């Protein structure tokens, strides 16, 4: 199995965008699932993943609130056109 190169992350840096956070989170999950990271890196990766997950949830909640405002306070069910 090829070695997985650890993603270097600054645990204090906020992501530039939702997409950036999601991309970093996916890379972290892939590394953790590879089983090739030392325990200390697993812990820091888990902590960073939790930060990224909270960021993504906050972004989604913000968008949901904006949609409610646009729809007069009612979140309508999503329907495909």
C-alpha cells in the first residue's frame, strides 16, 4: 500500500471558503482511513477535522437562514425542476 503524504494544516487558520474546508476535510479523512498516520497525527487530524466540520456546518446554517429570509421566514422543501 503506498504511503499517504500527510496534509500539513494550520489548526488556527480559518478556511477561505466552504469548498476549501470540505476539500481539506476529505483529504484528512482519507489520510486517517489509510491507517498510516502515527497516533499524534491522528489526534491532530481529528481536531482539525472537527474544526472544519464546525466551519462547514456554520456556513450551511448561514445559507439556510438567508434562504428563510428570502422566503419570508419559511424554509420550503427542495424540489427539482
